[in-house]
C-alpha cells in the first residue's frame, strides 16, 4: 500500500522549467498541492554534487520528481554523445543519491522508451529491457537512463525506499523545445513547416519575429532576406518546401505532455514499488512503467498532420541519406492501464494545440 503524500507534502520537481517538469508541476498545483518547489539551472546546477547536497540540506524535500535531463533529437544525440551520457548520469547520481541520504522516501524518476533494444518486440513490454543491443544513435542517453531506473530499483530492494521509474514515450506539448539544431521530431517539424510557409509567402517580418524569439546560431534576426533564406535552407527549410531527415517510414508513438504529467502524478500518489514488485516474479527486475498511448503512426503521416495544422500546402521531401533511428518503438501500456490510467488527448488534436501554443509564445 502506498504511504500517503498529502497536499502539504514538500515536493521538489527537478527540471520544472522543461517540457516534462513544467507539466508535472502544473498538474500537482492543479490537484491542490501547496508545497511544490523547483529551482532553475541558474539557481541550482544539478551537475554540481556540492550544490545539490546544499540544496537538500536546506530544503529537505519529502518527495522528489526527477524530470531534469539533457535531452535532444537524433542530430543532437549523434553529435554530443559524451554530453548525453555524462550529464544524465551526473544529474541522476546527484539527485537520487542526495534524496536517499536525506531520507526522501518517495521519488519518481523519468526516463524514456529509448532504453529498449532497437529490435525489441512490438509493442514493447517492460520486460524487453536489456534483451538485445540498443539503437546506436541514442545509445549513450539510453544507457544513462537504464542506469537511473536500475539505481531506483536497487535502492528499493536494498533500502526499502519507494523510488518508481516511468518511461514516457515521445512527448510534445507546452514549453516544448523548438530549437532547429537539437529539438525532437515533432516540435522541429512544426517549426520547419511554419517557417517554410512564411518564406513561401515572403513574410520576412514574421520570420524575423520567429528568429528573435528562438535564436538560431547560424543567423540573426536582423540579417538580410537572402542570408536568412540561405541559413534556413541548411535546416531543410525552403520557400514553400521542407526537407526532413530520414525516409519518413519509421513508426512513432506520441503523448501530450499534460497527459504524461497526469499519469506521472497518478503513479506518484497511488502506485508503490511494492505493488509492481509483487507481480515481477522471483527475480525482481524491470519494475519501471511505460507511459504512452499504445498508438503509433509513421513519421510521414505525422508530417501530414503538421502540414494540415499549419495550413501548409507546399512540398515535403525526405532525405533518406540521414538516419531514421529505430524503425518502430511502440509502448506496451498494459501495466499502466492496469494501474488505472489512460490518455485523453489524441494526436491530431494535440498537434493543433501545440502549433497554437507555438504561435502565441513567439
């Protein structure tokens, strides 16, 4: 039975400004939790073990949600492999370690479904973990997240803590990262299609407003029309045309971030490690929980949804010389459903909502 987390329990959300953490913090507050805290990166560098210890010494949180992570899409994972393994391992080591040393009983650790093997059975059950090689392009990040979930599992088994790990599928929603060089597929696609539409319409005033709100390292908002056009072309953004990475054939599952947050808070409040371990068999392992919709579509079909939401009638081309990543990565969400939670936002509705959020956040 889950021990009670009350409305005044002090809950620390690590990474509360990001896509995941901001949605979880908002969900907790919407449910009436009055003592939810966070720290910006400027206020607390989670890579610094001394700073993390001092934070736990001073604040003494009673529950922790570890949503902070160094994340990115295929391009970023390929270029910055050392950053992805080192920074994520360091964040996890510091936060989980200090939570334990300060007597925190309840912790929710967020990973990703990229922890699973490239050739995992579909849909992917939790027991597929470590059964065959990982996808090469995101191997460093996946190894870090596997270490994090295993750390939670090991603390629970040795010390009787209640550290539950959840593995969300591909997420999208408010406060998403739309950076052209390191964002995930859906927000990157929305921005590329949006900018291609503006270029096609010759609306450089709107293009400049977009670049001013979300800077790109290769161009500034005050550059000439020609220089802006050339710089955006390097990202596959052309007047009335977008060129996207890969073949468009991989299948992906997407979950609205506010749905994800609701699932996470549901698990934090209602599900204990003991509940999951009781069904794990004699060797207690793979006690993490997949969070997703159990539904998938091709990346090319996703591009069509984005084009419809943006009202873009230009061309979409695919650069098959660029990597596709894992060809299919659908969650088995039967464990999640059995624990009493199901998603509410379908993808076509969510893409429209995210594009509207993007427009209003410029």
